[in-house]
C-alpha cells in the first residue's frame, strides 16, 4: 500500500509575502523529510485565497522535484473547471520530465468557487466545464495532435504543438471525489483511478466506492485499472487524549471555512467525528484507521492532509510521528496482507 501526505499551504498568521514565502519553505523542508523517510506520494492542493500559500501547485511541485528522489508528485486537486487542459498537460509534462517520471495529476471540480470569477468562468457551468475539460485532458494525453472542438474553449488544430510530452505513457490522471455520487460514477465509467476524500472513517465511503467499481465494471474496465486512494485530515500525537486536545483548536478554526461551521466547529461535533474515524490520535489509532480504510474499501493508497490549520511546529511534530511510527507499520502490515479482506469490490 502506498502512503502519502498533502497540503494546501494553510496560513495560520499574517498574510504577507514574507509569511507566504516562509510557508512555502516549510513545505519544501517537509517534502524533503518525507522523501528521505520513504513516503510514496506528496500532493499539493490549489486555492486562490490569501489564507492559503499554494495557488500554483505545479510550480511548488517542480521545486519539490528538485529536492527529492523517489516520491510521486501530484495535486489534491487541480481545479480543472477553471483552468485550461492544454496548459495543464504542458505543465505536468514538464514536471514529469523534471522529476524523471514521478508526476501525476489529480483533477476535481473544487470545493471552493473563488476561481470561477477570478478566471472568468460562470459557476452555473460548474459541472459542464469539468466534464468537457476532463475529456479534453484525457484526449490530449492519449491521442495528442488530434483536432478538437468544444463549447467552452477555442478549437484545437492538428498543427498546434502541445508539449513537452511526459516520460510516462500514459501520465496518470486521478479524479478527486468529495461526496458526490455522480463524480464516483464518472471516474469508474472513464476507468480512471479515484482519490476519495473522507472526513471521518471508512464507512463514509462505502457507497461511493461501490458506485465507482460498478460503473467501471459496466464500462468494461479491468479491475486493476480502478485504483482507489483515500485520504483526509490527520493529526498524530503521542497519545489519544493529548492529540485530540491539541488538534481541536486548530481544526475548529480551520473548519470555520465550511458553511456548516461558521464561527468554528463545536467540540461535541469534533468528538463525534473522531469517534466516527477522523484520523486524530496516537500512532496506533492512526495506523488502525488507515488499515480499516484499506480493508473495508479496498484502497491501495492513503494520502493524509498532515497540516490542516496548524502552525509549522505542530505540523512538523505530527509529520515526524507519521513518518517514524505510522509509515513503517502500515507498510509492513499491507505487505504481509496485500489483499484487503473486506473490500467492497
């Protein structure tokens, strides 16, 4: 089983060029530590707000590529609805060359909509934009140089150069899925690997994973093409209670970005989420939670958001425990038992 981490470069203090630069420096340092420890995947998300330092993940991933040797480098997610698939293909083709074949793309519609007015798109076309651009991105990857015409973009002609081409053929494209059944069905129908974001435990994802695999099977895709990654918010502490107490203030503030928790997440709701499988606790609790997702959902990759709303010092401490105490145990357990016993496939 592959293990990874992801971040949006959350800001916890002042929002100035110096502070953004320090946040990006911390991400580079954390990526180097993760690569040295043997982590498999490093991912960065995309936001266009002052309280996040990463608006151009492909640029930061290129810097990570220069400082690392083995980790896969991907996004979590590229908001494809409001970007140009041609540019995405060029950027990640370049990243694949710079990283010597380690690039991936994870695309999604985005949980926030600030990029729509910023880049001149109508949010009323939220799903139609994603559908058209996803199919174009796949076409650019699989059959380059072919003419194309759609609704939202100027046509492409055979004479147009789109490059450089990546080392990997094909360049991996994952679909990021929050909680929308339509998105899971789309991923399965297209035969693309799915990254499923979970707020709590494995039970939250059972129905979506079933939809994904049924859609893939109905479309004639081989079972081994339907790879599944799970992930979500994560904090590792020395013991259960201290981890939950330490993480709560950061998480409550972080979740105030969600419309349901304006003013912060109440403690009783947080405790309910932890009880339902939010990965907050001792190393053993986090190990058990990751293995439960692997066994119940049949996932072959876990990618945890290791720093939601946290200052660098707290994120560093949690990451160290993840790399030294969680990573080796999960790797050993899944090598010994490679087939998830309770998978819903």
